[in-house]
C-alpha cells in the first residue's frame, strides 16, 4: 500500500517527503483554507508539486459539470500531471467520464459506500477516495466498508485505485492496509503517530545506555594496553630519531671524507705541477749557465789569438 500525505502544509509535506515515505499528496479546499484562508491556491499547489513531484490531487470547487471541467482545464494549465479531484455527485460523474475519455486522471472523493465506489469506477475514475473517519463519525464501521469495496474490486478486477482517506488514527491505517486499499492518504499527525512506538523509543534508549556502559568497560580495559602502546611508540620514535641522527652522522662523515680526498688530490696535483715547474726552471737556469760559460770560453780564445798575432 502506498502512502500519500493528506495536507497543504508545506513544512509537513517537506518533512514527510524528506523521510522518503510518501508517493504523493492529496489536497482539498478545506486543507488549503486551514493553512491560510487567503492562500494563493495556484502558487501553493505548484510549491507542493515542485516539492513532491509524484501524485498530486487538486480538487475543483464547482458543483456543475461545466464549471468542474473549466476548473480542471485551468489546473492542467498549472501543471499537466495534475489529478483532478471531483466530488461523488451526479454532475461530478459526467465530468469524470469526460476527463476519462481525454485520458485525464481523476480522484472521486467523498465516497462512503461500496455502491458509490462501484459507480465512480464505472464513470472511469482513476482513484476512489473512501472516507473512513467520517464514516466512523456517524457510527458506520469504516473498516467494513473498505473491506467490502476491496473484496468487490478483487472479484471484478476493477482498475480504479482505492484510496483510504479521512484517516484519524493509526488504527485506520492498519485497517486500510489489511482490507486491501491500494493507497492511504494520511494526515501528518497520523503519519507521525504511526511511525512511533513507545517500545521503539525505550529500546533505542536502552541500546544507547548499554553501549555507553560497554564503551566505559572497553576504555577501562584499553587504558593499560594503551599506556604500553604509548610507551612502545615513544621508544620506537626515540629509536627512529637515534637512527636518523646516526644516518645524518654517517652521511656527513662521508661528505667530510670526500672533501678531504678532493683536497688531497688537489695538493698532490699542485705539488706535481710545482715540481715540473721547478724542474723546467732548473733546466733553463742550467742552459743559461752553460751558454754563458761557452761564451766566456770563446771570448778568451779570441783574446789569446789576437795577442799571438800581435
Ligand atoms: O482526504 C480527505 C480528508 O482530508 C478529510 O479528512 O478528517 O476532514 O474527514 P477529515
């Protein structure tokens, strides 16, 4: 059984929709007026449609067929997905038939008996809304009525969908589902009541209390283990830090060794260069000395020769 929200209250619709439990919204002039007697109906309806997107029943207020169809035409201009809600009166049935022939979905409302439901189905209603609460108000068991309608539907394979409407309490919701209604359109307060159960709340409270106790025990058990782990961690970190320092030492040592090696190489190279320079210098000096000696020798020979010739 699908759930619709029977409301024109935006906050309620937004909340129910956010829970992901409703497939549509049904409205009527009373629900719209309840929110604000001066409400802009078109604006409100479009806000609801934008919010929910699924089924949205909008009710006409005319009581003659022509007036109903004119209103239906206007609503369909607002949004073409509208389901036109029409009261279960003879002029309404003609309007339903016309809209059925034009493939416009209708929701026949204010149905209180199996016979009314059968007639609405024959007019071509897409939905038939059976008012449970108002039946109970006049001491007619709504559960029996909805059960009868559901049984007839099964026997005849009727196509209209049965909407259980005018739900006043969670029991109506259960009865509608058991009887075989296809949809229940639920007021917000009944939806909220239906969602809660005192034992669920008590159960959640107990789970939370037990979980808090369990956490406390776990923390107590964890404390010594945690201290050991913390100590181990500190130790590990210290060891890591030491290793890191050592690594830095080792690497800086390597760098120093490299520098020394390079310096030594430079010194050796300089020394060798100097040696070669010195050797060359020596060679040069020796050559000069030898040349001077030779020159001296030859000049003395020349002098001697000169003296002899004199
Ligand atoms: O969907 C019909 C519903 O709005 C009527 O409810 O409580 O006025 O009978 P109620």
